[in-house]
C-alpha cells in the first residue's frame, strides 16, 4: 500500500504522516517514510531528532549537487540514504526517485 499525504502549507501533512507511519509500524506493518518536502521535517514527527533530520536533508542536497552517488535500487536507497526511526519506520528524504531497478 502506498499513501501520499499532500495539502496546503501548515495544514498538518507532516503530523498526519508521522502518526500514520508510526501507528502502522507499531501494528506490525513494514513502513518506509519518504519525505519529499522542500523543507523536510518528517524526521521530527518520526522521532529521529534534529541531527538525523538535518543529516538526511544534507545527504539529499549532496546527491542533487553530484557530491554523492545516486542509489539505483530501493534497497540501496533505503540502505545508503535511510535511517531507522522509533517504532520501526525506515525514513529517507528524497526529491524524486528516477526509475529504480527492481530489487
Ligand atoms: N490535528 C492537529 N491539531 C492541532 N494542531 C495541529 C494538528 N496537526 C498539526 N497541527 C499543528 O499545525 C502546525 C502545522 O502542522 P504540520 O507541520 O504537520 O503541517 P504541514 O502541512 O506539514 O506544514 P508545512 O507545509 O509547513 O510542511 C504545527 O504547528 C502542528 O503542531
Ligand atoms: Mg510539513
């Protein structure tokens, strides 16, 4: 199942995404959170803290600027550019995903 949360600025997208992801993970589902916001702060809702949230944004910037290699599979993306959040959610911060090869 894929769930996209969109809406106006300040409407509660990040809060809803965080609660939904953590609730599903607590219920035993495998949950991957993809933060595609220009100002990504899902890490705060998921509980990884300021430093990890900023580190993931910095990694995304480095990829965009060609300083870090693109990952080519979902597994690589989550392994290289993800972090484990409390409750079992795997979080990554991405602008877009270009045709990842199947794992
Ligand atoms: N259900 C709610 N009840 C009360 N306050 C809420 C609720 N959901 C979100 N808020 C508050 O509203 C503000 C915006 O929430 P949030 O950051 O989740 O929105 P957003 O849509 O992700 O914002 P942005 O567009 O800036 O990314 C925050 O201060 C948050 O605490
Ligand atoms: Mg937000």
